[in-house]
C-alpha cells in the first residue's frame, strides 16, 4: 500500500467584470484580430475595486470544498500559489484559513508565478505522503490586472484575474499507475532567465509592486521546449506514452504555445483543455481554472489520466501526472 494524494473536489471563481478585446481597443493601440491571432484570447475577467486575491481564493476554495463534500474544518493544510498577494505580508493564505474557520494548521503562500499551482500540488503531495497532512487545499489565485501597464499592448492584453482550487485527501493506493491520485510531480527552474519575464518592482528594489515586463519571443521559444520536456519526463517516470493521456491541462498562457506544445508531443489537440480564450493568462490560477472547466462540463471523469504542465517567470516550469 502507498499513500496517495487524491483530488476530491475542484472549484473556480472569475470576477464578474469582463473586458473584451474590443473594450481594450478603445484605449490601447490594438484590435481584436491582432490579439486573437497572437494569443487566442478574446476576453478576460478583471477584479472589481476592493476585490482582492484572498476574495477570489476564498470563493474558489469554498466551491472546491463543497464539491469534495468537505468544509474548512476538515482541512489541515492551506497553500496559495500567487504572485499578487493581498499584502507583502502576512500570507494571503492566512486570510483564507481564517475565512474558512480553520486556525492552527499550516497556511502559506507559494511564489513560482505561472508554475505556482504545479509547485503547490507538489508541495501538498509531499506533505500528504509524509503523513503531515490528510486534507489539503491548494489554490491558484491572481489579480494580475494590478501588475499591468495598460499602455503596453505587448503585456496588458494577455493577462486576467481569477482563482481555482483543489481539495486533496490522503488515500491508500496499491502503488501502481492505476491508483487514483497524484502519480508524480516534476519541478524545474533556471534563474539565468530571470529578466525574460518579471515585474519591475519589489519591496527591496523599488518599494513598489512594479509592472509586468516580458521578452515575448524568448518566453515563447523556451515555453514550447520546456513544457514538452516536462510532459515527457512525467510520462517516462510512469512508463506511459502520450497516447495514454486522457487530458492535457496546460497553463493557459497563449493558444499558440498550447498548439505548438501539442504538436511537438504528437498529442491530439482534442485532448487539450483550452480556456485561455475566456479568461486570458491568469498565471497560477490558469491550470485549476481549466481543470475546473473540464470537470464541470463532464469531459474530465473519475479515473481519467490528466497531465498538467506550466512555465512561468524565473524561469520555473514543471508537470504533474494525476489519476482523477
């Protein structure tokens, strides 16, 4: 027998306000055709004034807990992956923990930008496998709109706000790839590419939050290579081929990256969950948002083999192979 981390419930939340490409074209030098051709994005959700990352995270976590048939008092670990915390400190996870009524258990934020949710899954999985947690909530939540320079059309059209969450519980498996739960996770980073995708501010540098800056062509090139390698690593570890995968749930950064990665892997595009057109790049929130969409519409079912992958600033990248 082996201890597995099983996804028991998923949930998501998108702010009410929707900004379309046509809306952006009224104050940014861009067009709907230009944005769709380069990214596949058609609209994004933007948090309301006063709506914070913790608000989005609480809403998503509450839905995930309901789907799992649990409540906050069952949780013994809270992890929030975010690059846009409510405050520099304390952790946004502290607010979520308090709102869900579970003081006393570990609650912390994790920062790996767009790879944050995969990093969060890996961290929670290791807590569970070590016997230090039985029920964990992992959340990806961002208000990335607050980091955008709305005069820079190369970045402001690409991002949006949102949150997604999963509830993981400890279950005993046989130790085979037929087990439900997280089969493996694979994490990487390379700080030599620090200045390819970053925010040009911070407490110890400018004492401001700064704006997102990106060298788009370089990020695209590295993303396709790194994401494909992370997928192959997960498959090789578990002795699967790409044909064994039921669903690829990638970080929703850019439709062209999704298409290029699927092509590089020889994966049927119909097996890729795509939601970037509806909410743009929501950084750490994008994988759980896509996962939630796939579960909600019935595509992703119990027992399906799901492969998640992401790359973000740092660079960071990684994958997680999960039997739902």
